[in-house]
C-alpha cells in the first residue's frame, strides 16, 4: 500500500506541475501547437477545470487489494462511489476590481451534485442536497430527521439545504463570522499574497520538471501529446515545492514539516522510472491532462487515472430564489462553543477531543504509523482560540474549552476509534 501511495503521489505531482507549466511548453516538441495552447490558457480571464478519476475502477481495486490486507467490502463500496465523483472549479475576472471576481465550485458525488458554491458580486451562494447525499451513504430517514432537527434548532436558516435549495450570505457577514475566531480577517488579507507566491513556486517546479522531458504526438490521435519525464525528477520537485509551500503557508512549522517529509521520501520513494503524461490540445487550446498512476505500481496492469479536463469559458451567474442565511444564530453557536458556556458549549471540550483523536488517526492512515505517534502533531494543528490541548502521555491528551474538560485516548491502530471521556485525564 505504501508503494502504491508513493507512486500515486509522484504521479499526481507530475500531473499538477504539468498543468501549471504553460511557458515551458514553448520549448518542447511539437513547439507551435504547445506554444499556442500555452498562450491561450486562461488568456480571456475566465476558465475552469474538472478533476475526476478515469481508467478502470476494477483495475485500481485489484491493486489495492493486493497491497492491503484490510480493504473490506464496505471500503470497496465507498471507494467506488468516490471514484465515480468529480470536482469542478471555475473563475471569471469579470472586471478590474477583485470585488468583480466570480468563482464557482461544484462536487459531483456518485452522480449527485453534492455541493455547489458560487461567489458573485461579493455574495456567497451555497447549495448542498444533504438529504440525498446522506441517503446515498447509508443514512436512514430517522438519522436524517435527527440531523435536520438538530441543525435547524441551532441555525434555522440552514434548513433549506436539506431540501436542495440555495442559501446565500454576504461577504460582510462572512467577515463577521471570521472575526468570531479572531485572526481570520488578517488571514484573508494575506491570502492573495500567499496565492501569488505559491503560483510562482508551482511554475518554477513545473519548468524544472519538464526541462528535459520528451514530447511526441500520438499518430492515432493528432490532438493527443505524450510527455515522458521521470519519477526521480517528480519526487525532487514535489519535495522542493512542498518545502516552499510550508514556508509560505506556515513558516513556524516549516522546518519540522520538511524533516517529516524527507523521512517519508527516504522510506517510501518509488524507484526511478519513466513517467508518462497524456495531454490533449484542440484548436490551439489545452482540453485535458491525464496520468495513469498504476504505472508506478510494480507488477500492476490496466489503467487507473487522474484526469483534468479544461474549459476555456464558464459562465458564472447568481442563482435565483436563494434564501438569505441568518448568521446571527450561527455566531451565537460558535461563540458558545468557543467559550464553553451555554448549551452550545456544554460539551465543547468533548467535541474538540473527539476531533483531535480523529485527526491523529487520519494522519496515521495517510502518513503511516500508529495514531499515538501523530497525536502531538494533531495537537499543534488544533490552533483554535479558547481551546487548550495538553499531551498527558503518549496517546493521551487533555482538552480544555472554557470551563469544560475532556480526555481523549487514541486507538492502538488505525482500525480503532478514539475514546473520549468527560473530565480530566
């Protein structure tokens, strides 16, 4: 499983960097086609892309079952639903000011439009058919009714989401929501600067990655270009890009994160071998990028891909009939949870402790190891105002939120669940 994940990460990195490297394509064959496509990419100020899985789900599951001994039938069912899903993102610089910018993000979950988010004229619109999604993943009518009752009691204006209807909230209200946790306004002010720095680092890594790559045209499909680079270069650039991103996003944790990343690379880096990327260009415009990540798994056959489909023009409009979200109850609930007072805060520490334990288990799953080895890192990441986390001993932490206290013990393996008790450890 480790070799499968390491190879997939290297492949996705190569794919992502390829998307970000427009200028570098000008130096590759066939030069004229790629140069024109690079110049047209996003030139109109509006574009979009869809990220999806491709190839054969059966081929991918066969590899996972070979690499993992604890992949259950339930895991397979969930994996098939996720595999049959996609995420789309589009943007439109409608005017000179950033206040004119429009953004749209949609997630299709196994055939259901699970989340639709749009920002138009500084108003955020959200639609999420909670009832349909919950049913798809096994929730009963009673579960959904209980969920709806609890959410509607806290924030009544969220009820339309259960019926698949739109809700909206103004940017000014979102700013107030961020201020409830302190520092959110400052973080938003730095977001554009961080994005620009990350984009520059992405371009640099892309140029480095493709500097010595070979590009040929598919004789059977003239729109299809085949780019060949190497696993070693992709791993080096993934490390360089990740370290640069650490310094930009979280300078105080950059050194520790870089050290952890290096250990993971030393332990799980795949052997050096060619990486083949597939690119489609039509009428001077990029239309798709795709990589078969099964090429990194020794002995694997078939095709399992990550695919990015490009749209050069997407219209983003404000939906009609959206119900305005009353954020006042949400402010009150968040304030109560942060302070540990009132109904919302009565079990605040218990909730944060559960979240802390789950984060440690998730880190162990993705980075390998035991949950106890990742508890300290999870505690550092929980930088929530009003919430204090103290590591009592290995695998055990005490969480304080306002006047409430809870103790969490993480499981011995990733197959278990965190145990939380009210009160001190």
